[in-house]
């Protein structure tokens, strides 16, 4: 069994870029675009405990910002268990991480995100 710890440096750039885009969109009140960048950061970082947990923390904060009870309630177990599942390599690949999707369901990864994984040498 492989244990995952920290996000590889080559992938961290893309992860942080999505988080920066999230902050920018959020500051302009573009909630839909902001959320999309959080979902992309989740997909990029979900194999790595700290990155995975951090995105769920940001999603929980977003839930409070938009006053979404379902997002707040849905993020709490994801925040608690997401990083643990990452650590042991048991994640639903491509899952965008929001409370609007089943937490254990895998999803197809968009082509541009697949390309990021290839560029970073993480497949």
C-alpha cells in the first residue's frame, strides 16, 4: 500500500493557481466561477492529505459565505475523513468535492486537468 503525504512541487503550482483564481473570483462576487476553481483544486489535490483537507476547509468556508446549509453540513464529514482517505490512497478520482455529489463517487477528469497531471508527471 502506498501512503501519500505532500503534493508534488510540480503539481502544487497548479493547485495553488486554482486557489488564487478562487480567491479572485470570490472577491468579485463571482460565486459560480469561484466554486468551479475550488472543485478543480479539489481534483488536483485530492490524493494528498493536506491539500485535500485544505480544499474541504475552503469549501466549508464558502458554504458559510453563501449561507448554504447543505454545503456546510456536507463538508463537515468530508473535512474530517477526506485527508485520511487521501493518506491511504482511497479517493474517488475526479470527484469535485462538493456536497452536491456523492462523496465516494468517481467522475471523469476534464481533459485540461488530465493534461496538468501529465505535465506534472503524476498519473
